[in-house]
C-alpha cells in the first residue's frame, strides 16, 4: 500500500512508486518513504510506504538537491567550466557563487530561462553505481578536485553517481525522477552572487518571496572570505589538517579570529556609547558564552558591565499561552512579563535601585523572593535571550542607548562545492551533545523536539535578525572534527522505527566524511565550543 495525504492506494504487480503516483494523479509526490528511509519513485513498489512531498522536510531536501543538479546542468551549458558553489540559506533560497564569474542581471536572466527549458524537457535523473576509483577519475578529469578529494576519504568501494543532461555528479541523497518535478523556482541577484529561490512552503506551486537580508549576506561573505584565507572550504580540507597534524594550530587560529571579532564588537559598543547590549540568536548559537566573553572584552576596555537574565521574568506557567500542541509556548514573547521588563530596564539604566523578581523553576511560578540591584549609570547592561532584537522587549529604552547583536552558528564549511552542510544541522549536533552530557536529555528526545525549536526560531528570532547592529558567526570551522567523537555512535544507534530516524541518518551520512580529531585539549577553556562539550571556565 502507498499512503498519500492520509489516503491509501493499491500497488499492482510490476509497479514502480512512480506508476502508483501517475495512475492516481498524485502529482506532488517527490519520493517514497520505505522503512523510515527515502526511496526514489523510480524503484519497484513493494511493501508499505508513504509519499514524501514538499510539505515534508525530507521531501524539501530531495527537491532542493534535484534543483541544484538542474542548475549545474544549465550553468555548464551557458558557461562551460565555470565552477559553482552552493553556500548558505538566504531569503527564501540558497546563496550560489560562480567561481571566477560575477553574476550580472543578463546572465541570471539567461540562466533562469535555460533552467526552465531543462525542467520542461523532463530529463531523467539516472542513478549509476561506479567503483571508487572510477568516480575519482571522472571528477579529476572534469576539474572537480573538491569531490575527487572528498570521495578519497570514504572507505566504500562503490559510489552512486547521478547522470542528467550529459553531466554526472555525486549527491548524498535521493533525487526526483526527472527535471519536470523541479520546475518551480526563480533566480535573484545578490550583489555578485545568485540566490536560487525555492518553492514557497505554504504554496509550493510558486517560488517563495525573496526577502532582502543584506546584513546576513554580508556576514556570509565575510565568513566565506575567511574560509578562503584559511584554506579550508570543504570537508576534505579539514580532514587533511587532522591527518597531517596541523589541526591544533588551525584551532588556535580559529579561536584567535573569534577573539578578534568579539573585541571589535566591544569597541563598537564603546564608540556608540550604548548602555543596553541585547544578544539574541537561535538555539545552540553559543549566546551564553559569547555574553561572558563580551563582558570580559568590555572590562579590558575599562568598562564595568552587568549581566541580567530574562529567565526571572517568566510568567507563571498557567499564564503562558499554549502552542498548537496544547503545551505552554515558552518561546513566545508573551511568556515573559514584558511590562515589568520595560519598567525595570528604564529604572536600571537611570541608576535606580530595583527589586528584581526571581522565578522558581521547580514550582514553575514566580517566587516571593526578590533581590535588589543598582547599576552605575556608566555601566553597560548585557541581556542575552531569544527576544533581544524584538522592540517590544525594550520599547522603554531609547534606540541610541541600545546595541543589538545577532549571533548564530552559520556553517560555511561544505561537504564539497555542490553539497552543503546546513547551519541547522550543525546547531542540532551542538544541542544534542550538550543536552545529553549536561541536561540528562537523550539525543532521541532532542531529535523529537527539534521541529518545535525550529518553529519558535522561525516565528520569534529570524524575523528580527536584520534589526541587529552587528551579526557574528559563532561557527568554528574545526568543530565537527571534535563533535563527531561525541555524537556519531549515538546517531548510528537510532533505529528505523523512530519517527526521527531520517533526520539522524542525514547527520550520519555527512559525518561519515569527517575524520574525528583527538585535539580537544587544544580548545581554550573560554571557547564557545566548551559550552557544548564541557570544560568551560564560565560554568565552574
């Protein structure tokens, strides 16, 4: 049986999954999910399965993967030999850079038209199995040294290559049957690069609306430039550092770069004369450690910063709005006593003595206990929390007294030029490592709750990120070589009967390419990574 949108469809002898879809008009199916694993629609239909559509996370990844291949075919047709690198998620799509070529409006228009033509041609994505040496030789002969070097790190004797439009490439995942399945997209110029716009999540029949995000784009470009300077852009570069004994020095350079960034932000705060420093970012960005390190950097410059916690401003749990699952929505700003925050922040910045509330996490209610604070009128006040960039939280404070910081672990390291590592996956790994080690939370529980965490980020954090005065990328290029030691075996132990099995397998598949490093003693005690692996000097 084949399940599509809660309805079951019969399988006939000799059917492929695609046959079932075509016969029943299931036009939005992109792949089948069999035993917890995605499977191409072109494979023989057998057993129980359900359709993966763009509404499913795995379906969206299959769509994006196939669309990337379509774009590569079109670029090769219009500009043979031009290198393409798929980078970060930006404004409803994927940031794409062309090596040695600026993307002007005329080329983007021509490229989009060629991609549309290829989509209409319904060219099949053909899967072929080749030997490891055959795959490496093919990529070397075609100037794809990034992929040739990547495949050399895997112990497998064979690899699956996809072929379409005369081009072969390696993608770690399933594809749609042919190019007609990925005809919904658009191209937008972003400075000298391109944004490949994906279908709208709510209405997949049309491309998403492009959201201009200049500050985020500048942060990506700065991080990518540092990767080029450091000579580590793909996993194979990182592996070579690990194997040749140079990772330790690379860790020192990474950490020195982070020191430089934090010190520069401290200087910007002082130059501005800001009093209220607001630090916001999604889960597992390292907000708490960053706040501590920024406080130290300000002290180096002669300041006397004070850190405040928003946790004590939580409302009693029975007063917190419920989410769609009927549980208290602790991520929404209404879970906090916004009026009290605004009142007390204004008093604190005027130098008045304030009776601060205390939240009792055991009773889930505000305690009767309070504590008094008075802050010098010249001291910066640092607040870290997901709503820091939301104006409602600090509307009582004049704009010129505030300095807003957005922090996120924006993963710029790729598997190879055509296969990226998503920022959300790097953050999920951080959170699983931390929660299992220090919060008694099994990785299965973190995997299960991740969708809820992501919903909160999309609603309450990402819409405000462009309001930041400065953005900082907290990702450390070397971190996956360390994190693999903590998480790989646990991810491999997740069984197919679990609903989050596909998510765990995705992480396993890209971690397979990363050589684990024995260099943890090189990581400074104040490193942002210590917030997740332990040993931080801020948590003693």
